[in-house]
C-alpha cells in the first residue's frame, strides 16, 4: 500500500516551514529545534545531518535515535484529526511534531509543550 505523499517529502523542505511559523509568532528556531529534538531524540548534530542529507520524513523518523516516551501525552486536533486517534504510526509521529510546533507558535510554555519534561 502506498503511503501518504508527506512520507516522501524531505524533512529539509518542511523544517523551514516549521521555523517560519514559529518566527511569525515571535518564537525562535532554537525553540523549534528543542521540540524536534525532544520528540525524536536527535542531538543538534544529528538534526543538522538529517537536514543536510535531505532525508524524507519516513527516513527522518526511522533514523530518530529514540522517540520520547511522553509523546503519547500529545493530544489534540491537528489538520482536523485528533493526534491520539491516528492509526498510522508514521503519520502520528508527523502530526505529533506538527502539534508541538503549533504549540511553540501559540506561545505555550515550554514545560507544557514538553509534557512536564524539563525545558533545559
């Protein structure tokens, strides 16, 4: 079965959209990087490498060192769907990331965005 077209889009093409969304609302690239790293377990170098290699979204999440165990605490609606009810594991991970970036852009406190994890 063919996956959704977003699966084959490069993370490097989507990442600037995440940053632009946050910056339009007065937030920073560093905050976007922080939530991406929190969710996926990438370190700063790993995230840069994924961007430089222009891996697709499927590969980006497949290479992720470790999805955060608190990711399942991310709930709410994104793109008209409740993230906690999405059945495709890859699409759910993508929507988790979308939701986190939305929360950054809305100005939510980092400790809330990170579902109680320290915002260091």
